């Protein structure tokens, strides 16, 4: 493995390569925002398909940030290549999620201890029964610690990684819909990537964590704008960067 490998989706353009930890937002513009506002001397190291991967320094530690795009197939590709060809040990998804609980509000942080899913992602691993995708415990503990230090409102528990963004599953009556079913089981929020990240991390002996800021509320129909999602989720970004620093020597 090498920081200078070339894969179908990553072509490192600078000798700095990738850090041990990569922050992975879905949006390339959020990756650019994190790099320009938080990293010292950020360098654009990958721009295949415009995903914008940057490497720089945060509190003296080399950290990378690169977009994943939307959905499990996309983050599955990038996490596979980063884990297997670029010496990356930790990937922290920093994304947005839709709350399905009354006590979880816009701009709250949710940390995915586990990731339920309707995806068939696990089938490729030929496992008996049902596999439970979970976060790395060290990453999770450091994220909780960082949230406390930043005074963030945060929640830890199950999230749901769905293959569906639009669909009839949201509007069916209570008792029949998948959202209601997830809600009654205590699932905090909906997103589209974490389960694939957690399964890839498990398969390749690496670490994965999903930290999301609530961008919309499925029950109340409150929502943030695209610009707000791109630039205002700064507490989540600082938390993830602090986790990257804490994990540098682990």
C-alpha cells in the first residue's frame, strides 16, 4: 500500500498524500469548506470526478478531507480504496441527517453507534444471518468527549442508512410506514452512507464513524438550506477534527 497508488477513483496529485484519518462529507463543497477554514496549508490531493480531496494539518496533525458523494455505493467505493490502497486507518463521515425523534432538533449532532439499513450491501460478504454494522468504539468515545468539550447538543445511538431518499415510505399512516417503525425502535435519524462505511471498515480491519448534524426533521418538516448544510455545521467539523487528532497515535 502507498499514498501514491492510483485507483479508478483516486489519483493523488501531491506527495503529501492522505493522512491517517480522512473526514468524509458527502458534498465536495463541504470538503472544500472544511479544508479552507480549518486545515493549515491545505493541498488539493485528488479531484477525480470533482470529489475534491484535501490534505493539511490540524493542531499539528496531518488530516485529510474528501467527499464521498451520496449513497452507499459511492462511499463504499471511496472507503474501499482509501482503506486498501492509501494507508488510511480512520474514516469519519461528517454528514447531514433527518431526525425522526421529537427530542432531536435541527443542528443537533447525532453519532451513529449502529447503522440500521434497508440496503443489500452486506450480501457481498456472504455472511450467515444478519450483520449489525457498528462504529469503532475508540472513534465513538473520542467523538463523545469532543462533543462535551465543545458544548454540543449530541445524541448517541442507532441511525438508519437508506438506499431511498424519495419514496412512499415517509407518508404512509403510522403503524404501516418504515419511518414509524424505525422511530418506535429508537432510531434517531435517517441518512444514506454509514452502514456501508461501517461494513467496509469491519471487513478491512479499519475504523469508521458517522457523525451527522440534523439538517431536517421528518416529523415537523423543518429543514435547512443547501448553503446552511455546506457551511454552518461547524461544530460537527471541529468535533471530527479533534477525533482525528486524538486518534493519531492509536
